[in-house]
C-alpha cells in the first residue's frame, strides 16, 4: 500500500522532483545537479528506471551550493562547506536533545 499523499508532500525527504523540475526550480542546469551528486553533496533517490528524484531538503542544499558558486566559490569547496555546516547543525540539534 502506498503512502498517504499528505504525508509524502509534508515530508522534507520525500523524492518528489525530477532532475528537470529541480533544475528549473533552482534556475540551473541538470548538469549542475549531476555535479553535486558527484561531489557527494546530495544523493538523489533513483526511480526503478534509474532516474534521479530530489527532495525539498536536497533542493535547499543545491540552492545554497548554487548561491556560493555564483559568488565565486569553487564547486568542490562549496559542497564541502555545506556538508560541514549540515553536520554541525545536526550535531547541535542532537546535543540539544540530550
């Protein structure tokens, strides 16, 4: 049985967007999104046909990377910074729950 649509669209991690939709929403190219995948910033879900699907959370990371690259930061450096920021945020969140 499938997920309730209300649950899916409220879920930040639900892979709702195709690579074309994601690129259009971010105002970037599909190649840019593939490069973020190669740089290990995002790991899109793969459909049964092998197509990339992105969540809202992943789109926020990609938007941040695009912003940094547009400001002159190298793609690899931007990805590393965002990964470290994300890890720090998660550690602080977990520490606050203890």
